[in-house]
C-alpha cells in the first residue's frame, strides 16, 4: 500500500524545471479556492489529463499486479488469472478516474488563477507537451530506484522509533 501511495503522489504531482531562479517561498494552501480558481484548474487538468489517467493507471497497475499475482499462487488456472487481471485493470482505471476528480480543487488551493493559466500555457508549448509525456516515465523510473530502498528504510526507522519508545519506558 505504501508503494501505491508513493507512486500515486509521484505521478500525480507534475515536476517542471523552469529556470535556475530561486523559487518563491511556498505559500500555505487556500482554505477554499475561488470558483475562478477551480475553473482555471479544470482547464489545466483538461490539458494535462488526456493520457494522464491512463499512464497513472498503467503505472499503478504495473506496481501492484505482480504482488497480487504472487498472492494467488499456482492454485488458479490461466483463465481465472486473466479474469482477475482484467477486473484489476478496470478497477484501477476507475480508481484513478475517481481520484482525479479532486485534482482541480487541490490545484486551485495551491495556485492562483493567473498561475494556473500560466501552467496551462506552458503545457501547450512543445516543452510542456514533452514534459507531460516524459515526467510520468521519469517518475516511474525514479520509483523503481526508490522502492527497493523502502524496506531497508522502514526497518531502520522502526529500529529508531523502537529505541525512542524504549528510552521512554514503552515496550
């Protein structure tokens, strides 16, 4: 589940390199975005999303399916395995479609209307189009390097947290 969450966040959040300038300090999100902000975010998502849902669903499924398949073991036949795979793919696609419904509201909380329009304009440029196509692939490659490290990290963190608990008399 942790891998699924990490991959989802990495794929959903577009990363762009715009210049060598220092970025402005992060602003806290707006509690309630304006209707204009939500509309601008919906326009941005329409530009960003043509295959974003498909890419995300395929990426998440590729990460999830081998584990699910291993859990079945050899006791199921090929036809059952194929039906399970098809249903899993369909469910993952729907999961991503449903999850993406929240994105305009989220974008509108973190970006101004003007910034959303600037992002939309960028994603219409040749570099923006390329970024939309390549960033999910870059992030998928990155997640492949990060995921093997996760088990070691979790063990190390668990040891550190356990040491703190023991220091405070909690066993």
